[in-house]
């Protein structure tokens, strides 16, 4: 992401920032920067009616223009890395009237401008800093597979994208060995071709192959053989960089198990998702101890932060970025204040991506959790007496952990 310009008027809250996304990862960062209520100025294509001077007939034409909308809705497609922001137009021109509704398509290699009417809070500033960082590690490629099924994924610092799903019928073992082998070869060939299309392996990058049984290992041997038979250095390097890991299934939800493996942690220990996974490991270990140092749910965590229990000495706040995308400005401000309070107290605030495995696990616990720097055993006492407008947060019991593990 490139910073094109930055304009700060006398009213600092109305600072406008113009950005140029350059790739799919930048589009994801753009999605996290734009929230409801923001003003976004970008290129637009609009259909307008043009009257014929002679006949008076009105024809529709597509015109290129620049529009500013007040964002009421955002849509992001991770597979295509496309971002759409919609809302009423707040600056009219010759083609579009004030207040008309329009959807802007934010695209890579085309600049756009953001103005946050209520100012750039600490979370927005941090998101902008991350978006502008030049420290971009190549995405980790992963294939989670079983016989006849493969899910090809790209795992970046901040998100996981399922690029494609391959399904090829493979004869069962009761069929002849030759028939079964032919089916596996067709499956491996289609998976390999899809993998090469999904990611650029010109520059060496890690590859994870995960499966139950020996499917992943057989696929690695197939890549090795193809590289040797075709004298293809790319395939040979690809096989050498591949790490085979056991998973319980070939479905995409097994990816979380893959990311928890010792091999992945050793290889990708400095990547953002690996750090988040380690925090989650510590969090669940404390939940099992049930000693009052690990809590989840908005009310319990808010009370712990208010009392300074998520501060110096090991306090960690885990919070999903989806909470900062609320349509309600007051809700967004509440969680920004929560993050600021934890940092002021000397604790660590980890904002997780709801598009990543760690964020999806956190979503099951209300999108927010905390590791306390000292035990608190009464965080849910007051909630038991309140009306059940929402399920009260509570400490996780052993059965809860088993349920979470089975679902994840």
C-alpha cells in the first residue's frame, strides 16, 4: 500500500488520506480501514440519462467520474480481493446529484481517499500503519487434502484465503490396484496444476501438505517425481520446500489443526498468525486451570480491564477486528477505549482478524477474551441477577473446551 497524500486541515479530525493499493493483500487492508460513517472519494462509473436535442429521447450512457460517498455498507470478497463501498453521495457534480445512492468499486492500482469524520482513532491509526508497512512476508501456501479432496489455501500475515477446492473421484480399495492408482494420479495432477495457478512459486515459499494417512506424503513424492521426470527445477524446489503434516481430515476446517503443529510454528514463528496461535494456546491452558486468570465475553472482559487486571505482568486482550466495524459509532468507540486502556495499563492488545483461524475461534467466545495479570473470580456474579437480554459470559468448563475443539 502506498501513501499518495495526507492532508490535515485546521480541524485535525477531518484529516484525509489518499492511498494506492497495489495487490490483493492491500485490498484486504483497505477493507479494514474503511468503516461505516467514513467519507470515501474514488473513481466511479455511473449510468446517466442523456437527452437527444433533436428528438428529446433520453438514452442511457456510462460516464467516468469521481464521487464521494458516506459509507453505509462495505462488501469484501476474499477470493477475488474485491472491495465495494456503498452509501449516499455527499458531493454532487454534473452527473450525480447530492444524496443519491452509489456503490464504489475500490480496485488495486487505483487510488482512493478516506476521511474519517470523527477522527483517526488509535485502532484506525494502527491499521493504517500496518497497511503502509513494507514488511510483507510471502504468503504461506497450504494444501489440506484426503483421497479425492483437496483445499488449496494461501495464508498471509493477516488472513487465510481458500483459493480453490478440488474434488476428483478416486476408486476405492476394492477396485483393482491399477484403477485406484490411475484415479490417484488424476487427482494429484489436477491438485498440482491448481496449486501452481493459485500461487507464484517462482520465488521459493514454504508449502504445507496436510492429510490423514499417507495422502500428503504421496502427493509430495508425486511432485518430486514430476520434477525429476520433466527436469523441472521449480517442481523440484517446490517438493523440497514442502512440509508434510498430519491432519484429521482433508476439509478446510482442519487448517486450524495444521497451524497449531510444531512444524508450522517452527517455520513461521515470526508471522502474525503464529503469534496469535501462541496467545490462544496460553489462553486455553489458563482456561483449563480455571484459576480466574482467563475470561471471555464482553461484560467480563470490560470489568477486568476497568479494574486494571489486563495490564503489566502478563495481561493480554484478544479482540476481533469485526468489533471495530460496527454500524454504531458508540460501540466502536467503546472497544477503541478498551484497547487504549489496556495499553495505558501496560498490557498487550492483540487485534485479531475475523478472517483468520484465530479470529474464527475467538468469534465463538463473543469476539473478545483476556488473560489477566492476576486472578479475578467474581466477574460473572453481577450478571446472574440481570435480565437475560444476552447470554452472560462465564468461565469455560472442560466440556466447553471439548466442544470448541470439536467444532474448530
